[in-house]
């Protein structure tokens, strides 16, 4: 196992970081700190630079990079607390359409890679194990339809298509749905970092099967694992940048005539945070490496998401506590990293659900 970053990882991380540093300033984050936050300018810049298409196959205009390169990009977006759907539109949804879709579905993936459209997936189901059948039900008549409710669907307000896991005769399958259909209802939900997430209701909504019924479990597992790993990579970048801001604060802020960082209790909390982030970095890298190498990765991905939740909770609260009153001021940049960390902590399952799912995998 070699965790040395590839040249592509370093180049993509550098490019993404440079774009974010130019466009995502503290003032810009404050400007975007409203419900349904979406950074149109950053989204277009990432698309124009080829960052969005990097993970797509070459015949769809991409570079066919794997999970290691994808997590390198997401980590940089996490460092910027970027309000863009790169994870959901490209890493999760376009990836699945490119791998399992027909010609029309693959064309959607290519359009997502150019930033022309946004795609998303309805994955927030009760989490016990990766093979759980989804709560939404699909039936086949003259064509497939889906019925049920999905919660906290990211960017559903601007999505051209939503991937909807559903149950067919007790088995999982994944369907492509047009959210503009009259049978679809989208209701905005408020989440901690004000990201655009929606409760989406389907009532006999026309749908197209992604892949086949036989590959339904494989498609769903890939969707979930890429989403869990992607959230963990975003969390890694978020926590790294939050700790950098906190370290700088403790070097310059003084109490009793001394820098905050010179007090033992503060230094210990920052040391603990550094160790927690190191554990998350290792877990994310291991899971991404296993996926890239085509090895079984479910256990490693659950471990990464557990660390994202556990470290996320500890580090986020350390950041706020060390900043004191500044930490709860919505005009201070650290507020954006705290809310982002709390979102990534609980999205698609917190620490306990992923430990339970890991236990089920080990027992199985």
C-alpha cells in the first residue's frame, strides 16, 4: 500500500485550490451565508478548468481519474467551504450514469462534467448496511414509476435529473427521474450550513432504470460508497482549514499578556485536534486507495465516514471554544467552517450508524 500522492492528485489539488483561493474569499462566504447557498461563479470556473470532468471517462470528455484524484479535489473544496455540488453532481451521480447508463444517460453525465447541468441523488435512507432495500417503491406497467419520499436531497431545486434508489420485489434498483415532472413535489428543508436540500415526494413518477435489475445492488453500493467517501474528503479539508485558522488565532490573540497558544490547555486541545485530523486523513486515503485498486472497500469507507463524524464533532467544537465569542459570531469566517463540519458529520449517517453498519459488515 503506497499513500504517496500521484502527480494527478497534486495537480488537481493545486488547480482546485488556486481557483478557490481566488474566488472564495471571507467576504464571499459571508455573502453566500443564506438559505440555498450556491456559488455560480465558482461552479463555472471549476467547469471551465476541467476540474468537474476529471473523473469522467475519456469518451465523455473526462480524464478517467479515480477515487484518489476525486478526494483530492473534494478536500480542496472542503478547505474553501465551497458552495458547489461537485460531490453530488459529478463524483456520485455522473459517475454512476457514466458507468452503468445507456447512451442518453451517459450524455447527461457528459453535460454535468461541463457544468451545463446539475445532477443529484436521493441517498438519505435509514442506514443499517449497504444492502438495505430503499423505502421508495418502483413498479413496472407501461413503464417504470416510483412512489415514496426522499429527505435532504442536495441541490434538488436545480437538478436536471435525480437518481432515486427504489425497491423492486424486495431488491434494490436505481432509477433516473426528471424532477420537473408534475408528479414530483420539492419542499426546501433547512440544514445547519444552509445548503440547498429538499424533501422530494414522488407519486407514480415516470422513471428510467439505471443499469439492470440484476445490477441494482451494485449501482446502489457504488453510489453510497462514493457519497460517504466524498463527504469524508470534504470534511477532511474543512477540518484542516478550520484548524489552520484556529492555530493562527492562538498565535496572534493574547490573554494576560500571552498568546493563547502558550497556555497548556489550549495547546493540548489543538494537539488532540491535529491527531483526530491525521486519523481522518489516513482513513480517507485508505478507502480511496482501495476503491481505486478495485478492492472491497465497504469497511474502509464506513471507517472513513465514522472518522469524519467523530473527528468532525471534536475538532469543530474545539475550533469554536478556542475562538471564544468570535466563534459564534456569524460574521467571523470560522462560523462557516463550524456549520460545514456539522453538516458533513451527520449527512448520510453520523458516527453511530456507521459503526453499526461496519459491525454488520464484519459480522457478515
